[in-house]
C-alpha cells in the first residue's frame, strides 16, 4: 500500500512537470537533429545546446544600448555545485558597479533556454547569468532555488578574480533572482531559504509563469500528496514581480492553487508585490519575447536594482494586454515616505530618518527605501534625492 502511494505521488509530480513543459523537447536534440527541426528549434553555439525559437527571451529582441559578452567555465567562471552550465553575460562599458539578475529555466530545460533573457538584460547594463539545474527532470523547486543562490556566489567571485573582465565591477549587494515556470517558482522558494545571501544580497525576484510545489504533511495534511500553498510558505519581505497567463489554469488544471496568481495572493500584503496577468495568456506567455513583458521587467530592474525611484510611477501603470494588474506599490507622496506620520512628506521626515540612523531611536518607524533589509545612510541619500526631485 505504501509503495502504491509513493508511486502515485511520483506519477502526480512527474505529470505536472510534463504538462507544464512540453516545449522543452528541443533541449533533447543534438546539433544535427536541431537543424532538422529548424522551424521550432535553433542551435546555440555558446552553450552547445538546442533551444526553442523564441523560448526564454529568444526571437526578435529589442536590445539595449550596450554591447555585451559572456563568460563560461572555460573562461574561468566558477563551477557551482548547485547548478549546471552557467553562462554569465555582462555589458561592455556600462557604469560600475554592475547589478545582477540570475535566471533559471522550467522543467526539462537547461541554461540555454534562458540565454535570450540574459542577453537582453546585459544589453541594458546588467550582469545576467543563465543557469540550468543539475538534473533537468528530477531537481525539485528547492534544489533549483539553491542553484540561484549558488549562482550569486559565482557572480560575486568574479569581483575578486584577477583576469576577469568583471574584476572590481560587481555590486555585491544587489541581485534579483528569476526564472520561468518551475524556475519561477524556485525564485520564490529562494526568498525563503535560510542563507546569508538571501538576507544580504537579494533585493527582489521575478517569477515568469511560475509553478510552485511545497510538500508538508503537517500543514498540507488535507491536500493530495501533502502538496499545497499557504501564506506561511511565502512569508518574506522581498519585492516580487509575478507575470502569469490568464488561461494557465486551463492548460495546467493539476496546478490549481500553485500558479502565479496563487503566489501573489499568498505573499504578504506588507510585501511590495505586483501581479501582471497577461490577457488570454497561457503557460508560455512570459517565457518568450514580448515587448510589454520586457518593458515591465526593465522598469522593475531599474526601480529595484538601480534604486531609481523615478520608475515607481511607471510600475503603477498596467500594460494594455493585462487582464489583471495588482500591486501593493505606492508612489509619490505615499505614506511610505511619511516617516513622522504627520500626513506630509518633507524635510522633517528626512530629519527623522537621520535621527533613526544616528541614534537608533525606537520611537521612529524607519523606511527601507532601497529594499536591502537595512535602514542606513544609503536610504537617507535616496530620500534626499527624492525630496529634491519632487
């Protein structure tokens, strides 16, 4: 009886993964077979893998102003134990220190399925590292989340590696974790891991058409196979952008309660979060190139990674292909900046911030403007810039 239950459970999880990633077939082809399926697939010379045309940010990308290059392990890039075939893209002649995003794919995909996104972000001045799971079929959400954390360590080591084009160029404290499908869910699991990198270096996440699985027979005892999603599994304060398709549940009925909309709903209201639901979109709606998805991603990157508050208002604007656009973000003269709770945002709030930082006055509720889990001089400088520009 126990063996039957285990078999059924494994079959259930495998079926979920299989349904959610039917497009992953190109990655199973060699170079000759890839050419034979050229209508759907293309050979990536950089990674030596066959990838879907238009998948993971491929297709006709609207590149940014920067030329870019890439590093692999053959160039001296660290071989992280928790991921496979990392490819690190970086902009040329961009302003230092460079902020970073790490991307991991869906079930059945390798790092090459996310290189389109990585190239795109590098062209806009960011370090972007695409990674794959060690086992594309069997690695869990948590194992993929650990891969994201491990990739951050790899990027950090480039800051100190003599001979690296990124020597002395990496911002060690500003990273976003991201992924598609199972990788998107992994980005959310990563925010809950007990690792110093999560607290000290990750400032937010982007989940593209995410699926997520938590197995807990104490909390999820009333659910099939002890798999469920409840608020305590996503109880974090890291800003999160979720991009999902309106019709994903029609494609993935077995993932009911475990999709992007559910991730948004179960993330705390006190956490900065955005749900961008693409009208008539399916499970691949945010996987491939799409101008409005790219635009919203860039606004998020500029706001979080570059700490450019001027992008706040843009993030409040719903794309015209959104069936739902929900957010807890507030801009302008929001109470977010009203430190002294007098109903106004002005220099007295800045004074209160300075007093808090200098004396740790517990009567003042501080504002972590740059979302780095600390209130310090950098928040004061950003607040000062905000006041000068408004």
